């Protein structure tokens, strides 16, 4: 092959390699496992089971969802009922696809912390109910 012929082959060859490199061998995660849908399920569960149901463990608190996050980490906060502007007592956030959950704050160190972790995991996985 002459050098001129090789140069003509480079653009199509490079394009083919680029397309092949971009194709994924593993299936993409479902849209329901991404951070936002996961946190939407968690927020609905927390609101229904902890707050609307009148759970005594959460009577002094209120839910502050922050699902429209520009940081890519939608989250919910649990704050004091009487001073919602104060530092949150619980933050539950998700990031990525599939979602990686994180829960932290003073409530996680209280006896209710184990229950919070169990509830959040169940709702994140698509479970319903309290």
C-alpha cells in the first residue's frame, strides 16, 4: 500500500474504533435505580410512614425534601419542627446510577437510627409500607 492509500483509510478506521470503544458490554442501570427516582421513593415513604402516620419517634421533627439538586445528590432532611432553618438532624442522600445512598446526622446515633437505616433501604429498593 502506498502512503496515500493509508491516509485515506485512517478516518473511517478511527471512526469505527471510536464507536466500538463507546459501546458498553454491560447493560445500563434502569432509570428507577438512579439517584432521583430512588430518593423520590424514600421521600414518599418517609413522609407517609414517619410524619403523616403520626409516628411518635418523629413527632418533634418535619421533613424537608431537596430533590431538585443541581449537585446530582437529591436528598431529604429531617429538621426540628419548630426551627426548620436549624441544622438538619438527618440527611439521606443518593448519588449516581445505580444510586449510592448515604444517611448521616445526629438521629443516626439515636436508638431510632437502626430503624431509619432499615426503612430507607427498603424504600430505596422499591419496598412499600411502614
